[in-house]
C-alpha cells in the first residue's frame, strides 16, 4: 500500500506542477458557466429547478470533455515512461507492475477529481447563489452529476492505460487516445442515430438500441443522469433509449464501472508482458 500511495502522490504532484489541475478546472468552469448562462432563460420561464436545468446541460458537457481530459491524463502513463526510459528504473524498485498501474490510477483519478469538483462546484455555487427557482433538489442533482462524471473519467483513465500499455511511443499512444475519444463520444452515437433513421420502428430501435447505449459508458452515463434529473428534453434523443431498457435507466451507471474493471484488468495483463 505504501508503494501505491507513493506512486499516486508522485502523479498528483506532476499533475499540479504541469498545471493539469488548473487547466482542466478552468476549461470545465468556463464551459459550465456558459451553459449556466444559456440555461438561465428557460429556468426562469418554467417552474423547473434552475440548477437542475443547468445540471442537465452539464451532463452532456461531461460526455465530451471528461473522457477527453481523462485520456489526455493517461495516454502516456506507460508509453511515456518507456519512451523516457523511466519504467525500467521504477520496476527496479520493490514494486509490482500492478502496484505501479494502480498507483498511477489513484493519482490520476484524484487529479481529475480536483478539476471536476472545482470546475462544476464553482459554477454550481454561482448558479445556486444567483439563480431563481433553485432549491436543494438542484444541489442533489449537481452532486450526482459530479460523482458520475468522476466515474466516467476514471473509466476512460483506465481505457487510456490500455492504449498506453499497448504501444511503446508517446506519439502513437496520443493518436490512439484521440481515436478512442472520437469513436466513443462522436462516431458511436452517429452510428446509433443512423441505425435509428434506417429502422425507426424495427428490431434495431426496439431491441438492440437500448443495449447498445448501455454498451458505451459515455451513453450509459448520459442515460442515467437524464433519467435522474428528469429535466426538459431528457426523454428525447439518444437518452430516450434508457426508457426502453427492461431493467430501467437507473442501472445504466453500472456500465462505466464494468468497463473500468475490464480496462484495469486488461492494462495490467498487458503491462506484465511489456519489456521496458
């Protein structure tokens, strides 16, 4: 445990020193405030909780930004150390490869947590202080979206380790991380929308679509939060597929945790075969 904590502390110090926490916090805060300004008009015209309306927009924002930040944090975790020749020095100490990976994972999750809590927390506090029709229900929604965003980010950190352990050059790992993000949050949804257009009332829309949403951790995150917030527009688009799930959209949040466990196990197995 001491080795894991030492590696995690090193990753946290690197994240703070390289301004990762500051930069990610500013990015999330700026976009969150922009969404808050855009969402303030409809919240004043309806009886909906003002903060809940903003949190519904933050859920969509998290789908795009949190996985990207997570992959940028993790893509060089293994490949970068191989490239710089530091992995061999690390493994020369009395620490296992699984401990190295888990220590990095804990450190990167804490770095991401600081950024998400600061970015969304400050934006949510400003909306709560200045908004109308804002109550404790909105605060609960904000806490939930922050917690699930951290789960989504941790999942993509683990997926980034798979990409990083599979190659030996940092540039290749970066390209692979961008490809993973592009497929998971853009191309996958476009493919699902294409399938819906081609078979709006057929087998794909009625049977396959809900399970394909659950297969993607980013879409599962969106389905869970939109169903929990129950804000305007939550039952339309890709998130509406959660209503057709036989087990209910509330269980969709299991998907990121399953992917996280699979990715951590796979990256550990790959790292054990890597020769630094």
